[in-house]
């Protein structure tokens, strides 16, 4: 009996102890689970904080990048293309809180086996070189203004000094003796939601007249002057004091009208009498017809110009010089560029100026001719698996007037052909082999040129974007 009581008591104690242990274990598990839940919440908070910190770091980096005092984004090619495809307020994006700088260098080597500019009348071979650099510094003012300085040093003229032509072969030549001149310095103001732009300062007149998407950049496209701009425009003597305005209304997005004034003699004297004036209407057919501009974009430009310098009349050979030398020159022309596919485009130019005046402009892009025409094409390398390469070819003529021929000069049309291939070496370096052929140089103005009236020019251009 005593043993039974003892065993029952022992069992009760064991059961009680077990229940106490279970209770304690359950309590500990509840604590652990609570701690785990708290830890999970802390981990979630930390993850959220990490995301917020990463976003803040991104914003700081972007703001620091945007507002740096000096930025080196984009290329000179971007700026030039923005001028060719211009719409007010459109072009290279520039942040409003800092400066932006773009720079490039162009190197040209040209040779010819039959230069025609020999004093003794004998054809000769020559190989010459040149280099130039474009340095653009820009400052944007929110979305209402832009200021630009363009520095353009260079040396050498390539093959141009070896040749006597109406329109020469190296538009990139810019021999400044390695000095660093300011070739452009202007301010641009946007008005009426960027539908009207006014630009004033020292300007390049060729940026606002006769532009062409496929033939307007000697650093990346054709080298010959006849394919860079029409030689039948008597341009001002140099980049000079001027102002231009462009109107591109939102209600008519396929139209743009610009008018320009320049000091024609580049002396900053007689600025309202010795003027170069121009007006140009641009039509975008693809936009007007509702076509896909990625495949059918194009520009049709019609223009008129006036050069108020004093021009003497041309007289027949043997006649005395004319008494009247205060004649202005004027002319008009067309410039067309048109995409045919997303990899192929064509262009054409035609221009005319007064045939009975002697050209007085010292600008090498102006020529003593009555008219000029050119046409050509550009093919993108995506057709043969080289998307960043470009092939271009063009043909054209510079046409002297009968008045110029009767004055004792060559009167035959000077023909030009050029082909280039722009090869991408890397993202900053392009190399372009270039071949030009010129027949009837300067209308065969010298007797000895008749012995070899075709000139071949071979060249190699290197383009480095910083």
C-alpha cells in the first residue's frame, strides 16, 4: 500500500514537471517567433532603405553630371547636323547649369599626278597635307537661349594650292598658321514656344543657306567645295557680323522660313550698305504627306540671295574697263535631300547668279561662274553589315558664263566627280579614302591645260572626335 502511494506521487510529480517544461518551451518558442518576426521587419526596412539610398545616389550622380561646370558630351558632328536639319530650339541637348564642349580634329592628305597650276605650263605631281580642328563651347540658358563660341585652328591647304579650278578640292583647308581664331561667336534666342528663333553675332553664312543632309560637312562627307555648298553663291568674304531669324510654326510642322543679314566685306564697316542678304523656304514632304520620316525624311529648300559689294561689268576681250563698278550681285537656287530607304539617300543642287558681273568676293567657296549643279547619293553600311560606315558619290559641273568666255577666259563647263568611303575604326576615329576627278579644269583657261585636261586627286581623311 505504501509502495502504491509512493508510485502515484512520483507519477504526479513527473507529470507536473513535464507540463511545466512544455509550458516553458512553448513560451520560449513564442518569444523566438516574435523575435524572428521583428528581425524580418528590420530586414525589410533595411532593404527599403537600401533602395532609397541607391535612388538618392543615382540622383546625386545625375545632378552632379548635369550641373558640372564643364561637360564633354556629344560630338562636333552633332552640332553640324543640328544646323543642317534645323528647327528652332532643336539640336544638341545642353543642360542649363553648365558649359558643354565638343572638339574634333580632321587630317587630310591629298595627292595628284597631274597638277595644273605649274608656272611653266608643265603638269606635275604633288602630295600635300592639311589639318584642322573644330572646338565648340556652348552655354544654354534654360529653354530660352543658347550662346556658342567656335574656335577653328588649322594648317595647310592639301592639294588646293597645286590646282587652278573654279571649285577646288579640299573644303576642310583652313591654314591659320596654327593660330586659334574665333570663327563663330553668337547668341540665339527662342521665342513663342521655340517657333521663332533669332541669332546674332559672328556667324557662318553657309550654316543658314543651301544646307543639305548628305552634302554639307567636309569633315565626314564630301571634300570637294562644289559638293559642300553651291559655288554659284557669292558668299561674304568670311564668317562675319550677321543676324538670322527662323520661323517654324507648330501649326505647319513641315515648313520653315529663314532670312539672314551679313556684312559682306567682313570689315565691320558700311554694315548696312555692303550687305549679304538671303531668304530660304524649307519644305519637308514626308511630314506634309504623313509618311514615316524614319524612311522618307527629306528637305526641299528654295532660296534667294543678294550681295551688295561693288561689282564691275564683264567686257569683251580688248575692250576698255567698264565705267560702272557699283553693281550688286544676286542669285537663286535649290537644294534637295531625300531618303529613299532607311539606308539610302539622294541629293541634288542647282544654282544661278548674274552672268555679266566680275565676282569680287574673296571667299574660296564663291566662283566666277554663272551656274552650278550637282547630284549624288549616300549609302549606309548596314547593307553590308557595317552600320556605322558610309559610302558617298557625287557628280556636278561649274558653268562659266558667255560674258566670262568673251572676256578671254575658259568657257567650258568644269566637271567634278567624287567618291568616298567613311570607315569606322572605333567610336572616336573614322578613316575616309577619297577620290576626285575633275575635267575641263577652269574651263581650260590656259592653252597648256589642253594637253591634260583631266585631273585626278586621291586622298585620305582621318576624323578624330574627342
